[in-house]
C-alpha cells in the first residue's frame, strides 16, 4: 500500500472581487467614510477533497476558469485556503512559467544559486549540482553573462535545468512541455520521463488530452470550483472530452 | 515558535543570497563599485558643509563630523525603510510562484542597507581622524544607538511593506514623510538654533538615535538616558506593530500583487 503524500480535505478558496479595484489611499478613505466599499465574494474552489498517493501522476482537468491554477497554488503553499486543510509530505517543486524568478541583471551562474535558494536548497547542495545544471542547460560560456542578454529559449533551458536537477518528491507541472528547440524538448521529455520512472509524484495541468493520457494514471476534473469527478485517467479524460464537445 | 526558527534556518541561505544580491547589483556597472558607499556620504557631507557653514558656531572644526554623523544615520534609515517598503512588490514574481516565508524579503532589504551603512562608517572614522577628533571610552557606546536604529528601520519597514502592497501611494507619501523627518533631525543645524520648536526634536525618535550616536562619537559624553529610553521604546513598539501587521496581512498579499 503506497502512502498518501498529498491530502486535500474540504478545501475552499474565497476571493473578494472589488467592484472597482481600490489601490490608492484617497479612494479607500473616501469609500470607507461614505461606506461604499462594495465587493462581491465568490468561491474559486469549494469543498475539494482528494488524496494523492506516492508515485501517482494526477492530471488536473477543467475548462478555463475552473480553478485549476488556484488549486495548484494552494497545494504549493503560495495561496492560503479560506477553509479546509491541506497536508503534504516531501519537497514540492513548482515548474510553472520557467525562468520567471530570474534576476535579469544577474549572470546565469548567480541565478542558479538564487533560484536554488528560493526552492529551499543549501549552498553546498547547489554547489554540488552546479556543473550538472550548466551541462544540462547547454549554455556553455554564456552561463557567466547576465540573464537579460539571454534569448527566451536560453532562459527556459536554464530554468528547466535548475528545477529538475533537484529531484523533488512532488512536481507541479503547469503546461511547460514546450521547452526550447526540438532537440532540447526531446531531452527534457526524457528527463521528466526518468523522474516518473523513479516514482516521483506529479500534479499536471494541461488541456492537451493526448499528453495527459501519456503521462498520468489518475485525474480529477474541476468545474467552476467544485470537484465533479476523480478516478483513473482514462475515465476522466472521456468525461472531459464529452463535456468539452457540448 | 520552534517551527518559525526551523523555517528560518532552512531559508537562511536564501536570506544571505538576497542580501548579497542587493549589495552587488547596486554598484554593478559603476567603475568605482562599492567605493561609492564611501564617496557618496563624503560628497554629501562636503556639500552640506559648504551650504550650511554659516550655521556653524565660531571656530568649530567638528561641524563636518556633526553633519556626517547625522547624515549617515538618516540615510540608512531612509534607504532601509524605502527598500523594505518596495521589497514585496519587487519580488512579486517569486511570491506568486514559490513558497518562501515572506518576511525574508523586507528583512533582506533592511540587512543589506545595514551592511552598506556599516561600510560607510569607514568615512566617519577617516574624517574624524583628519579633523583630530579625540576618541574617548564612550565611543564603544555608539553600538547601542546603531542597534536601536536597525530595529527601528526594520519595524517601520515591515509596516510600510504591508501598507504598500495595498496602497501604491505609500511610496510617494513616504518620500514626503522622509523629507519632513530629515528637516526635523538636526542633521545640518544645532538644536540650540531652534529652541522655540525643540519639542519637535524631542518627539523625533530618529533624532534621539542621532543625539546618542553623536554623544558617543563626537562629544565623548555618556548616552542621554531620556533619548535612549525613548528610542528603545519607539523601536520596540514599531517592531511589534510591524510584525503584527505583516503577519496579519501576509496571506492576502498575493491577491493584490
């Protein structure tokens, strides 16, 4: 029996939608005095409960605005749930929008340390993996020039190399498979496949059903913030396809 | 509490990375690099000295050091609070993606400014030697106002960082407040010259810190106990208020970035 690594229990996230965005003091004070701070509340997620076992590769399916990204943010610990509880074991590495955390003025090498530190790794660990990262990214001597001079392909390559070298327990993938040119894409898919083979737990958001079927063994289906189905990947994909053809 | 300490240890490396980054990037691309930490206060001191030399007492060769001490402490306070205030917004990209204890960002800003400030004290030492200001045993007490100032800047920085997430105007408003604080801190004039309005100086916690720093470095007399108590009390309250406000609101930051 494999053990449960993510336990999502009755999670709900409530957002406040201000009628108009009030982000300056004058406006705020005037509205506070006149009592005109109006906002609507809505639940981006409501009553979400499911568990992920170690080694599961779970697809999160749903139409745009169904709450997929919100759910991933809550699991990654970036967003706090309004109600319910999430317990997770092991190190979670988000692989979303690669290279977003780079400092453009810093060189690639300096960014490796910065990005690694963000993900919670120690100096010694990053140092020991440094060469592996540089080699995988194929940046060569460019590793010492500032990231602002990199092409977007170079940035994604570096981001991918850092995020995957760390061997996390839980990997969050948010449609990031189109990485770099054809050659690097092959290499990165191989890398991810080898992580799967090692039994890493994956949460995967994608609209690409073919890819989902290839990668995942389980799936959950969100619709306007509620969980409407969960189970084996094939079954849920069928439901998704039926729904999206309506 | 134990949890917080454990978490802090995990992200200690990130804290040092962020501190080093701010210092490194500040002077990258400039030919003189980190030397600007020394040149900048020296030049402002010379300018202020020339502009306000009419205000000095007769035959007072310590006026330059008087200005420099005030100017150094003020500019640490102003830079630290300003960069702490912006720290959450500047790092919005990371905050949205990766979980990191959020107080790391303002703390890193205040720390990196503190390190630049400590380096710039070399100028103070050099100018003091050139003007033959005799150090006394009280010079050791200078560390006390410096520590108080660190926590004062951190506390106010946390308050501002929180407010600036919700209200962009804080960044402009704080510039104006900082200017008022500068004029009320007796940086380039003697308090005796404004005896009518000396209550403003007594109310100003930054002036209390500057006064004690000057007592230790320049006057060679013990710290003023009234100013000491006032500045400690103010820093403690600012720090507690900052931590409280920050922790109470930090989960909502992401919704406003």
